């Protein structure tokens, strides 16, 4: 993921030579205060550069999502993992990833990554047939063809479209204006998201079925990465800006790949 360094004001112990130029205790404190004020001004300017007009709402949404994870998603995940063996959960994750092939294929083409798009097509054909509708991944295991995950938010970023302001979506988590537009576009391509008028292309036939599939996917993924969220947030001094920066830096890295 990402490494963050939190910097604060610290005073180092320094032994001065006892000369006539040695600063007094009062002078040393003044030096420390001046240095600290320079750092404060620098960090203050850095904070002002972040355009976050929805910060108040985002903090509430982050708190809601954090509570939802701790009290609902995590307990459900533990019960689910107890019932379903890890091998079956991995197979389900692979199958759901395989079904989302149209998103990856289309966005690789839109970005001019034609070899990657070809790899995705080959992976889909092999894994859907030999891999039993994607439950297994012979394309990677035996043919060494890896997935190339691309979405429309990354496509917009690839062509220089900015992120816009940060938005935390209840249940779904951190996002931004560009990625919300991307999610909407990808929703038409995804066989797992219900859309009126596209029933023959979609697996769920109503919103309830679509919600159930995505809830299952979220629980299943969480069981495959136990403790990942807790490990991520344990070093956060302030949870909302920490998760915001994690998300934005990861998305930047995804676009640059």
C-alpha cells in the first residue's frame, strides 16, 4: 500500500561548548520557538493546499464506515470464514473477479494498452472454460498471464483529468469526484450491477440481488485479508485524513502503472 511519515515538533538534546558564544537557556528557547514556527508555517501552507470542501461530511461518513466495519462487517466475516473453507473463499473471489472482465478489457483499450487488453481477453477465455467459470486461475498458474486491473476512474486519470474533491461514500468508503464518475461508467459494463434495460446482460435481475452479490463480495474479500484494516488504521493520528491520503496516493500509483 503506502508508507506515511508523521512529523511533529521535537527538541533534540544538544551539548554546547562552554564559550562566550554559547547561547543562554533563554536564547536556546527562542531559537527553538523560531524554528518551530517556521515548521508550523510550512506545514500550515501544505495543509491549505488540500482542497477538501466536504471535510465535515467526510469525517462523519468515515466514522460511520468505521463503526459499520467494526460492528457488522468484521463479525460477519469471522462467522463466514468459520463456515466456508479458505479454498472455497479464494475460488469465489477469483470467479467474481473473472466476471468483471468487461471493465478491465474496455479500460485497457481506452488507455491504448492493447497488449494488456489482449491478456485480459485470453485470461477470460481460459479461466471461464478450463478454470470452470473462473473458480480457478490456470491462465496465471500455467500460462503466467497476470491480470491488468483498470477502471474508468484510472482511464480519466490517465488522460490527465484531476481527482476533484475527496468524497467518502457510506458503506463503499473513500473516493473522489473523478472516481465516482468512473464508478458510474463502470456500472454499465459490470455484469454484477443491475441496470434497467440491460437485464439480458446483467446477472442480478433487481437491485436487491445486486446488493446481495456486492455484500457477499465485500465479506468474502475481508476474510481473505484478516486484520488488514485494523493494521492500516492503528498508526492513524486522525483517521479521516489518514484514509483519505492512503486512498489518493494508491489511486495515483494505480494510474501511473
